C-alpha cells in the first residue's frame, strides 16, 4: 500500500496540472506551432509531389530539407543567450519564439505559390528555410520547457503535453490539409496552413517567461566546465569543429543540387553508403571526440597538481563559439562519462524506424507502383491524419501516464519494441494485406468497418495506421521524457538540441537510399528492412535501462 500511494498521488498531481497549470496550456498550443511546419514540409508537401508524379527517388532527395532538424544543434548555441534583445520584458525565449513563428508563416505563404514538378530547386530552398526557422523555434521552445519545469513530474507533464500539441498539428496539417486540397487545391491549402500557424502564436503570449531567463551577465563569460584547459587548446578545438561542420554542409548541399539536375548519374543510395558515415563523423562523432579530449585535458591538469582557476573567455568569435558549443558538450560528457558510448547509439537509432520512411508515407498510401495502395487524398486524410493522429494522441497519453506509473526506462524499452514491430504490418499491407485481413476477420473488426460503410481495403489501412501510431505515440512520449531528463538546465538549449538532432540524423540521411530501395525492391522489402534496423534501438534501450537501474541501486546504497 505504501508503494502505490506515492504513485497514485503523482498521477493525480499530473492530471491536475493538465487542467490548472497555465504553462501546460501554453505548452499544448506551442506544441501545435512546433509540429505544424514539420508535418507540412516533411509530409503534406510530399503528398503534393505525389499527385504531380514527382519520382520516388526525387522525393527522398527533397526530404533532405528536414536535415535542418537533424543539424539544429549547430546553431542552437546562437540561441543560448538569456538576455532579451532590445531589453523587452517578454523574456528571451518568448522573444525568439515570436520571431521564428513570424518567419515560418511568411515561408508557408511563399511556398503556396510554388508549381511542382516545376521549380524543384526553388521549392527545396524554401523548404530548407522553413525547416531552419522551425528548428530554431523548436530549440527555443525546448529551452523554455526545460527551464520552466518546477520538478521532474512537471517536466514529464510538459513533455507529454507538447507531444499532444505536436500530434494535433499532424491532424490539422495532415488530415485537414489533404481533405482541403482534394476540394480547393494545394495553393489555398498552404495559405490556410499559414493562417493556422498564425493563430498558434497565442501560445507565445499565454506562456510565462522561464524563471532562468535574463540571468547572464554582460561582458566576458565565465567558464565553469573545462576551466583548466589552455586557451590555445580551446581555440584549436573550436576551429576543428566549425571546419568539419562547414565541410559536411558543403558535401550535402553540393550533392543535392547535382542530383536534382541529373538523378540518373547521382545516386542518393551510393552517396549515403560512401559519404553518409563521413557526414555523421564530421558533424557528431568529431564533436564528441573533441569534447572528450577536452574533458581529459581538464582532468589531467587537475591531477597534475595545478590549482583550479576560473577561466574568463574574452568576447571574441572563437571564445564565444567555444563557450556556446563546446562547453555544454564538455559538461554533458564530463557528467555522463563512459555512458555516452551507450546513450549516443540509443538516441541515434531510437526514432529511426518511423523517421526514415516518413517522407514516403503519402507515396505509399496514394501511389500505384512498388506495392503502393492507391488510395485517394480524402481516404488518406481520414485514415492517416484523422484516425491516425487520434490514435497517436492516445498513444502519447497512454505513454505519459505509463511513464508516471512505471518510470521512463521501461516505457522507453517498450516503445522501441512496438515501433519496430509495426513496420511488419505495413510490409503486410504492401504484400496484399493477407495477415491484416485475417486479424480483422478474427476480431470481427471487419464488421465494425462495414457498419460505418468502410470496405475491407479502407479498414485494413485504418487498423494498421492505428496500431503504428499508438506505438509511435508511446515511443515519442518516452523519448522526449528521456532526453529531457539527461540535460543540464544551465545548458538546456545546446544539449537538448544536440540530443534531439541525433534522433533525426540517421533517419533523414537514410531517406534518399530508402527511396531507391523502394524503386528497386518495393515497399514491402523497405518495411522489413526498417523493422530489422529497429532492433538496434531495442538492444540499446534495454542496456540503458540496465545501466540506469544499477546507478539507482548504487545511489540508494545497501538495503
């Protein structure tokens, strides 16, 4: 009885926050503003491409605009300041949220006047800009959420409610957009989406400034992490990281432009096989290695008997970049130590199964080749973005309550398992849906769909999407709560941006290759491959669960 009482109290407290806490309500609306650009650029725009017969490999290539979400940790440092520009009293987080929300609105209005399949380079550029502004909005929103949390329970509630808002954006920007496009066309649909984005700005004015805002001092910045590292080491490390990032951006942008001009000569699949590991190494692995070396150098100075002294970084370019980029990474690696070798692969692989094929959802639902299903825009809107989003929200709600009841790690593990397995349901659909039909008949769900005037073809689509979206909802809630729990509030902007970027990186980079796999072997083969790759996250989440359990027992001491 004593074990369950605190859990019941926590559950009641969490439910009460949803209805009485102003920050939670603001988080719900801001989650909508965060999710809308992503679903429009990463999903609905691809539906537009599908209706005008843009090639599958080209859609995969154009989906690289979402790499802005994967690389947002690179510019997160620029948004780390806690000073409000122009000395406004709204707080720095709300100020920057407002700026980026306005820019996103303008971008959506502009893309409404595009004319695919003509001008794909222009659309790609607009997509990159919108994704960049959206990723900046997400960076600031994550910092506001983490800094505003009063305790661990409040953070879990804010994280879960953000996912509710995010998935509501999928409903409005997905189902609403598809059904609207079926009746009034794509241009009006994207203009209406820009208006909806404008309305979501209410959340910015409803939110209170985060309590950590406006606390930094003017002038030089004091480094608390890596405080014994010589200045030349700091400058050299910063130059190495920035140079590597510049090279990786050039490689991606140069190839994307070449492939859009001549897709027959330039293969995304070959590029990812040969250059993908290089890009991951230059953008993520090198940053981690440099930070680890600096942690080692700092510790070596201390063990060498040199007295610790606080380093004041002069406000030059390299000093500012070191303070903004490397210091948060030094803190993270210095705190987590060898556990980083487990945590990074877990984060890289956890969302891989749903992110890698996300750009091909609409081509799969509406196309007629490679095992695609051939549904109409309205049918996909109802199945994927109406029922689908409702079941995602159900999954997020269930995941959030389960986290409060059972803890983060068990739900993180369960989310990895079911997210991987649901890919096999889509593989069955691509192969004719024999297994799905058998399950529907056995459970009598086929009669339920018939009662609502839905044939077996539509019924199997709704059923599979429902199962997959419940799984993704649970995994999303667990992932956000887990990532939020391992960052330091003082460096929330950069650390959270880096961790979230890692969840996007492999999935988005792999889309070009998956597009070519679909054209060569069909959708069923691609889904089976994704299911197997999802097993990697299952293994790493289990190992991380064991690691955290052992640490908790060590802290608790002998019984």
